[in-house]
C-alpha cells in the first residue's frame, strides 16, 4: 500500500512539474508576443509624432498669430473708448498701421 501511495505521489509530482513547465513556456511566449506588440505600437506612435511635429508647430504659430491680431483689435477698441469721439478715426487708423 505504501509503495502504491509513493508511486502515485511521484506520478502526481511529475505531472505537476510538467504542467508547470508547459505553463511557464506558454507564459514566456505570451510575454514575448506582448513585448513585440508594445514595441510595434510604440515605434509607430513615435513615427507619427515625429511626422506630425512640423504640422503641429505650424498650427501653433497660426493660432498664436490669430491671438495677437485679436489682442490688437481689442486694444484698438479700448483706446477708441477712451479718447474723445472726434479722435476715434485717428486712433483706429494708428492701431491699423501699428498692426501691419
């Protein structure tokens, strides 16, 4: 009886070791595949950011330029509201010349 129990325990231990080895192998393969997927995704993201960098720079410059012109128009309205009504045309003309 004891020999049968020992043989069963040994067989179970061997099956357990084989199962763990196969699970470890599958896990390692899965990790390698995920690492490859992450590398591919990361490299494509870096490439797209690099290719869009110039476009983003141009868009930022255009946006800032528009903000500067709106600021100039706001300052012209502020000055036009401060001066006497007969001088409004002169102040707006000066602001237009200043903006160009």
